[in-house]
């Protein structure tokens, strides 16, 4: 055994020979077959003490990165399963129901708050742990009420139920917009069935994609790893796991206390720019080096010490090569946007440097937010005469190129998946059943054979029922969307779910279909804003739901939850979430209607979300993409971007085929484009320091201290995220008026200058 462990050290180290894949698979097979006495025997060892032979001095730094990731996952996940553990108990269902109702209600409530911060899934997971361990310890033991110690499968099922519920269902945004801006809004039954139907279709899609998004070992779903690490740590009795539980709560408590400083006392440390402080009278300095405020600037070389901002790209979790692609995209954007603005491309200097709005430009070069109400009839249809008088809407140049890159990304993702994963997808389709029967699968698939899988026909029924229900709801809710529009939107989502969700499964990042679906519906159903909202929901949300369900299926797969239990808890969580989303949404939109219609709102309520949804529906549904991107417009290239995107991954693929050992397979065009679309629409002060964190953790610690990394890194990420979110929630509710409507501002001083436009003092004296 000692010799084999030494072999694994060589394989999982940064100095791996070319046949590492075969060696590691052989080692795993032997390790699985052995009857080891300790469940905590690691799957990998640190590489810092390995001697480096001369032949390895110039080896590819990323060599066998995939094998290292798989070894880390095997160290995190359950690789010795106890099939007698109960996955469902009265305790788990009761706790899951209460926390699902709470989290879904808070998520929906926060949509209408001026500062809206929801309770994260990770924090709810911690609450579930506290409640259920107390339940197991103090309630009478035995029987259905307290069947024994709380276990990892119960905990995972509770998490899956909460994860399915803890959101503001996208359909509620339609319902709130219909209630506020249109007549003949849906009733209770039509509303709840709308929410449930849109979720069901996504689940039906996910079930059919299990062989490609769940079963393969390289479909890691990186953002699930902190959850897996936390669930296993909380529910393992070994002394080392108990220490890691204590370690988690130390980090959780420390970041909770610390975040009070950037969230309330000293918000300027969220983005400190030495350049801005040295020269605070230059708009160009603000555009390049500012970034603490949304759409303030590019955030070049700012330093942030606020984890709420630094966690934007989850730098502790996403593999190094993926983040390097994203940061390369950001670097290109840092170069491109200043040049476009300087040379006044598409009248860039007539609009804000970074903006997500649409604008009306005057002949003197000035602009105002586009007055879309001036070009619409009373029924919200487009008045062509008024459109010619007011003029066609225009974009800030930064937003215009953002659309181009998004359109590139959708089709580039299809090509990338086809070129780099097409053979694997085809092999899975042809040989999965025979591989399972012969045992030629990874350890997780092997252990999951102990449980009955959810039959495909269950998912077919879910998909068919969801589609039929959506067609009926489209007519019952007077959505203006015909039956063929429903089928078209669902077909679009179904076709693109595999490539778009596969990229997310591999990288942790991905693209939605919201812009594409708005544009397509605007072409096929011009002049129907409500239909555009429904089409967008069916096209975008069902694809997103498919990915969310596949991710939760993978979590259950890693932690050995019976698949039918995962399916059941996803359905329960979805049902609970839909009902409580509707109750909260309906109560607020009916009781606070006038305030929600106000563009500013008040200290209690804000209608920005339904207003944005309605504006998009008017822009794409009523005004339509022909007015925005038609052949006679300056933005005609937007449509050609879809065609160009198809060929963008081809050069990298050809280089990889020509030079297979040169590392060209790490060039990921969709991820580069992901970096290119991060702006406008966000603050950017996190970029530099997040990059440093990524290099230290993913670039150094992961490879040199692999065992420590596997056992602690993802716990640290989960602790930082959950502790930060709890403090942000507390500050927004208790101190910024989220609950009482009365804000208790910290005294103004140099570190929280609320009296100037940007907190980081960029352009303070412009």
C-alpha cells in the first residue's frame, strides 16, 4: 500500500508523466477494491516534498490538471457508502419545509427592497445542521420522530429541497410586471401554475441530460464543491472532521464580525485606488481606475478588502485555467473600451462610459434616457410615427459591444462543446449502459448502482406535463403568446441546454439565454410585450432550471443520496417555493402598488425589478429588434455576431490538434467572452485582488499542498460566503432600513463619503 500511495503522490503532483491518466485510474481501482480501515485515508498527498528530476523541469504547468481536480473531488466526496443510512425522515421533511418556506419568502421579499439581500443556501444549510442535531440529541429517541443520529444523506436532501426553493422564481417577475403595468392580470391558480410549469420543463430537460451533465467524472460543477465539503465535514464523526467543523465556524465568525467594517463603518475599503486618491480631478482616471460604484470605471489596479465583492468570481473554487481565460477577457476589455470611447465609436462620447440603459441622442451630441413611453400607443404597441419623431434608441458603446460579445458567446459555446466534448457526448450516448453493466465507470457511478435510478419516462412525463401546462397557462393568463410560441421557446431552451449547461458544469461560469430569447421573440412576435416576457421566461428560465437541477443531482451523486430521493426533494422544494413566492409577490404588488410604480420608491420598497422587466419587454417586444438592429441601423453587426461566434473556437481547436501537448486545449473561448461581458452592470474594484487570491490558492496552494487544499480550501470559501452574506443581510435589514424603514447611518468621515458621487473618491473634484 505504501508503494501505491507513493505512486499516487507522483501522479497527483505537478510533475506528472504523460501516462498519468492510466496510472491514476489503475490506482483508484486498486484503492476501491481494498478494504481500508479508515474512511479518512486521503485520495491525494501533498506534492511539496517530491524530488524533481531533470526531465521534469520544463513540464507543462497545467499537466493533468483534470486528474488533480478529480482526486480532490474524491477526497471531498463520499467514496465509502453506507446504504443503510436514511435519506428521508420526518425530521428532514419538516426542517426542509420550514427552511424552504422561509428562504423562498425572504428571496421574494428582497426583490422589492431598496437593498435586497437573500439568505444563502449555505447559511440555510448551517441552520438545518443546528436544528437537526439538536433534534437528534434532545428529543425522545426511537420511532418516526427521532430515528437516530442526523446523517449526511438527510442533510443533503434538506439542502436540495432548500436549494430548489430559495429563489425568486423568474415567473414572479412577469406576474409583478403584469400586475403593475397591464390589465387582466392572472389569478391565483394561473399564477402558481405558471411558476410551477416553468420549473417543471427545466427539470424534464435535466433528467434527459444526466448521461452528459451528471454521470461523467469530468462534469465537476465547481461551485458545488464548497457545499459538498461542508456537508461531509458536518456529518463525519472522525476527529479530523470535527476539527474542520470547528475551523469552519472560526472562519465564519471572524468574517461575520469583520464584514461589519466594509459594510457599514468603512465601505471605502471595498475599493481603494491609489491613482484616484492621487489625482481625483480627472474623468479619465475615474474611467480607468475607478470601480467601487456600479458602472463607475474599469477598476484597474484597485484593491478590495470586502469579501462581498471579492467573491464575484469565486476565486477560491474555480480552477486556475478557467479563471485565467476569464481574466484574459477582462484584460482585452481594459484595452478595448478606452479605445472605443476615445475614438468616439458609435458616438461613444455622447453617452456615459459604462451604462446598461438605452438612450435618446440629440443633434448637439447630448443624450437622455430614452423616453419609451413617448413612442407607444395606449395598448403598449409601437407607434411608428412617434418613433420617427423621437428617433431610434441607442446604446452606450460599452453596452453595445457587450451585446456583441454575448451573441458571440452563445454560438461559440455550441461550437466549443461540439469540438472539445462532442466525441465524449457521443460515446456516452452509445456506451453508457454497457459501461455501467461492466463496471467501467468511476467510483461514484459504481457506488450509485446500489440505488434505483429515476427512470427516463418520469422525466418525459414531467417535461410533457410542463409543456402542456405552459400552453394552457399562456392562454389562460392572456399572455399574447400562441401555442407555437410556447413550443418554440421550450425547443430553443432544450436544444441549447446541453452546450450552455455543460460549459457551466466544467467551468462554474456560463451564459443565459435572456438576451437571445428577447431578440428572437421580438422578430417572430413583434409588438407583443407580454408575449415577449413569457417567451423569455420559457426560453431562459427553463434552461437555467435544467442546470440548477443537474447541479443538485451531482451533489446527490457525490454524497450518495438515492436518485429518487433527490428527485422527490427537488419537486417538494419547487412546490413550496412556488407557493410562497406567489403569496409574498401577490401581497406586495397589490398593497404597495403606487410605491412600486414610482421610479425611486421609498425607504421600504422599490419596484426596480418589475420596472426593468417591463422596460425590456417594451424595448424588445413593442419597439422590437428591427428598430434596434435592422439592416438600416448602426447596430446591424449584432445579428452577424451569432454567425461569427460559431467560428471563434475553431482556431484554438485546430492548434490543439496540430500541437496536442502545447496546452491549446486550455484556451476556452466562451470563458474569454465571459470576461468580456462582465462590464457594464457591476462594480469592478474586486478584479485585481481577486486575481491575486486566485494565483495564490489555485496556482500555488492547490498544487503544492493538495491534501490541505482539498480539506480546507472549500470550507474556507463556504465560511467566507455564508458569514459575509449573513452580515450583509443584517446590515441591510437592521441598519439601512430594510425592516423599519429608518436608516441608521454611520457618521460621515473620510472612509464613507456618502456626500460625493463615488465612495472611492474618484473624480471627487472633477
